[in-house]
């Protein structure tokens, strides 16, 4: 098993190149410092507060009623939230995605806001994202962008190399139910949290302006947050060259109503719902 130091996979935005591309290809996750400018961070904070004040019908509370904190999530708001649009279109995110994926074209897949208010106990359990989605392909990237300082204990963590597969059983976070694949059709996740020393785990303390990025098959998780600390984060998912539409017989998370009827299976996600971000 690889033992990572605190600086492994830690890159400055201005120096992304072959080394970062290799690290992302081999390990499925890395950290990028100073990736967002102060004006874009302010846009993002305003967008998150607007989203909290006006949740979409897709919003959900992902913590239990007896949790002393509050874990809020919402999806696919870029069309209504001007602040989100500015961050997605005016930042270097699409360029970074093209560099790390080696993709000629990069499309937006969706946005996802995740807010853990102070003293939230609810963990985000270990999981892969792609089994919940309606896509196939390996040229995928998610950006997780905090607007508050994130301590190492509360950061997003990754099992390095897990993006190479296999797919593992996606389960609902609150009640651990298999709602997407039939029970037994995929292997279950190992108990990573109770056997952390057996896995090559990556994670970084973060400041506003930093971000982490990861392949949509990379196993990842995060803890709750302390009683004095708020953790607001915005995630942007992007698609590279080999990604194709893969309609599912179940409700995906997020759901894209009507897409099955309007976009054929196996084609590029070339619709206004998934706009081309790179090249500009």
C-alpha cells in the first residue's frame, strides 16, 4: 500500500502540467491551491447564500432530525443562479479539466452545493459518484470547492487508485439501501473507515480559493464538522471526450427528467443542458 505524505498530490494552479496530469491519472484525485480568484470566491459565496434562501425542488436535507447541525444539498441550479454561472464559465475550471483529463472538449455535467452547518455529525459515507449517474466513460472530473477553511479532519478524502474500478454498490446515505442496482449485483464497499491503515487515503486541509478534483469513480468520503465551523462547498462536475449518455432504468441522482426520451443512448451529451465549456 502507498503511504502518502501531506504534500502528495498538492499542486499550485499556476504550475499544472504533466506531473499533475500523471498524478490525477494514477491516483484519481489531487488538490489545487489558489485555483479561484477572490472575486470568483465572492460570487460563489453569494450564489450559495442565494441557493440556501431559495432551494430548488431538488434540494434535500441529508442529516437526521436529531443531528445538532444541518446538512443541506441541492443540485443543478446553474441555469437559475447567476453567481454559479459566472463561476462555472469565468473561472479556470474547464481549462484545468482539459489539462488533467487530456480532453479536447469539456462539457458541464451539473453543479451540486453541499453545506454542513456547525456541529453537523452526519458523515458523507464512502462512495463512488458515477454509479448514481446516467453516463458512461472514464474522462470525468469533479471539482469540490470550499468557501470556508476546511480542517484536515473535515476535508474530503479519497482512496487513491479506486477510480480504476470496480464499480461498487451505490447505497442511499441515510438508510444504506440499494436503490439503484439490484442487491447482490455489485460488490459492496469494504469497511474503509474502520480499516483506514489498509487503504491509501489522500486528503488535504483547504483554504478558500483551493479545491480538490477527482474522477467520478474515485471512492471518497468526509466527516461532519465541529461546533464552531461552517463548511460550505460547491461541486462542479464536468465531462471529457469519451463520456456518453447511459440511460438507467432507475432514477439517477440527480435526475434529468425527459433526457431519456430526447437523447439517444451512447451519444455525446451534446445538449444545452450540458453546455460546452472548453474550448471557449
